[in-house]
């Protein structure tokens, strides 16, 4: 890999099946980044087990996610794609950074409070120290930017505090990473409750990337439109959140402007509009689904991708870890 490019890194937890919101909001834009950046993307399986996972589901999702990324245009030759647990330096640096992260800081994390509420029977130590592991994920690769959703900003800020604290004691060990907001893509809302973001937790309002065309068609036919009287396709996010969400999706998929869409469905009403959006999404997802299935069936290829990825990632990670071990006073073996 070239070294004069800036570096980007992001991790995705394989804790749910990917959906249209993930694709239009994020994944769609990733492929092009490798022109300008050295990109590292990993499946954050170490993070996923902070919430109880069914082992077979975790395995299936980890591999499916990897295959889907490739199918969506993330070229494994141009991006380092790997599985977090394959690069043991994450857990090792995670431990070290735990010792440079304050109880008070971790207590303030809103994701921890949130997940503690949702998993009240399993508030484990990993859930609490999750941000130190995330800081390790980041700092092992010395990235310039960390592209993540707004919900992860607080964790990146904590990582920056750790850098300051650690570098303050040991000199310039870590490069200071920057938060990079990933809201460049379309914000896709739930089809049944358009005031919420599309999410796997409301499956009837959520279109999964690998879903069958007939299921996608059904979900769009049943999508909530608004109880206004004009019944026309007009972009008005405040007044008509359901229709506007469908228009956003249609625009993102077809590249048409809102004006063009309004003209296309002028006088046609919702009965024609909803299935048209469904059809456009079905055609968008068809090649992604077919390609994902093809890649998943090619076990040897998939294995070669994650082995190569782990090797490339491990090489970079080991250099950082060795430096850190030396700085804190561990004896080299
Ligand atoms: N915490 C992130 C999330 O839930 C996933 C993640 C783990 C991550 N390690 C990371 C993201 C490092 C960016 C960098 O979405």
C-alpha cells in the first residue's frame, strides 16, 4: 500500500443484518475513498460480544457483512478488510489503554448508559470499557480520520483524550485522529414510522440488503404515506414525512431530483408511486444480493480476503503495539 496517502479507519459491528439505510447512508460511498486514502475496514466482532450473541449468527453475519462490502464495491485489493478478532493486537492494546482511561470518562458515555438500559441483565465489564478497545482499534493504525456516524463521536473524542494523556506521559506515540462525520449519504427513515431512522429493530419498516424482491415489494406497498388530503407526490419533509422519505430513497437510487420526481408522478397518486420506489430498490439491490451470494459461496476466495486483510492489518498493528510496549516499560521477549 502507498504510504503518502492519508489513512482512514472504521469498524462495523456484525450485530445485525445490513439494510438500505446502511447502504444509502454509508457503504455506497466507501468504494471511491480508496482513491484518496489508505482505508482500513474491519468487522468489530470483539465489540459485538459486549452484548450476548448467538455464536452461529455471529459467524454468519461476520462473513455475510464482509461479502456484502465487497459486493457493494469495496475492492479488497485497494482496501484492507479484516476481522477484528484475527488481529490480536486489538485486544492487547485495548488492555493497555484501559489503564489510561478513567472510570469517570467511561461513566459518561451515552452509548454505555443506553445499552445498559437495554441489556439490564448483562451490564458487563466489556460493555463499560468498550471505548478503550475502540481507541485501540483506531490508534493501532494511526489514522488521520475516523469516519463514523454521529452516535460514535463521543467515543472518538474519548480516544483523543487518551492520546493526549498517553502522549503527555511518553512523548509522541500516537497520531491524533480526527472525527469525520459520515452524513454525506441519504438519511433513510423507517417505512412504517417515518419519524424514526430505518433500523433492524423495526423489521417491517426496514429493507434488508439481501431481502427477497417479493418481500421488498410488500414493504414498499405498505409504506406509510401521510394522512393529508391532497394525496400527491410532493416533497415536504415536515408535513409529509412518509412521502418525503420515499422520495429521498427514490432520488438516491435513481439520481433524479425532487422536481423530476414530482413531475413524473404528477396526477398519479401514491398507488403508482409506492410500487415504483419498491421496483427501483429491488433493481438496485438485485446485483448486490446476487454478488454477495456468489462471494459467500466461494469460501476459498472469502478466506483469502480476510487472511490477507489480517496479515496487512497485523503488520501495521504490531509496529504500533511494539512501540507502546517499549514506552510503558515491558521487557521485549
Ligand atoms: N463502535 C462502533 C459502532 O458501534 C464500531 C467500532 C468499533 C468502530 N471500533 C471502531 C468504529 C473503531 C470506528 C473505529 O458503530
